[in-house]
C-alpha cells in the first residue's frame, strides 16, 4: 500500500434500495393469490432460479414483508354463517383498558379479528357465530360489559369480497 495514496473524488451517494423490486413484487403477488405456491412455481413465475427464489422469499420474511401464511376458511361451511362487525366506543381512553381489550377480545372464540381504529369508534371486532342468538349473546356477554366500553353497535356482514390487487397501491 502506498504511503500517500492519491485522494479519490467521492463517488455517487448510495442509492436507497426500493422496498420491493420487480422480482419481490412478483413473488408477493403470487403468494397473495395462493400462500401455498411451491418454490418451483414461484421461481418460474418470477423468472428466477429456484435457489434465488428461496433466498428472496427468506429475505421478504426477514424484512417483515411476509408476516405469515394463513388459511382462508369458509366460516359458513365451518358452521359459523353469521358474521358481524361490532363497533366499540370507549368512555375514556386509558391505555390499559384499550390494550387489555385488544389482547383479551382477540383471543375469544368466534373473534375473527380486532381493529383498533380512529373516528367515532375505537374498535371494530369481526365476529363469526352459528346463529343470530349466539351473536347477540356473544356481544352482551363478552363486549358490552367490559371495563371502559361505553357503546357497542353491531352490523351484520352479508358478503365478503377480498381485494385482489393490494400490491398495486404499494410505493
């Protein structure tokens, strides 16, 4: 190594890697359609080698973009044909009450998901039940009497149609 190396002008500023490149987008799109898609099919669809595909999917998981793979269950065929969104409004906004509500309610039988939201209501609770009577009992026994709950409004879900191109909205 020379004693006084010739100073070099600085190179271009490092470019920030896009959150998803075209290959990542292809893999995510395929997995959104079917989370069980085999690696060989994913690789072929993205136009990359199978070993590269394994590494890319692993990277998507490690970066937190693929949080998991779940089964989409037909709740009616499972014996839970009545679905509802229950809007919950709190009387106050004590963090302990809000956190406890989210933790406890999400673990109750029949709860599909809980959403902590802004606006008039504080939570939406997606519930599935075998009958309207079971739904009523669930709301009365598990939601309206909880600490901090001031109001619950139940709306029946008649039909669910999932979005098909959420990836197109990503930057």
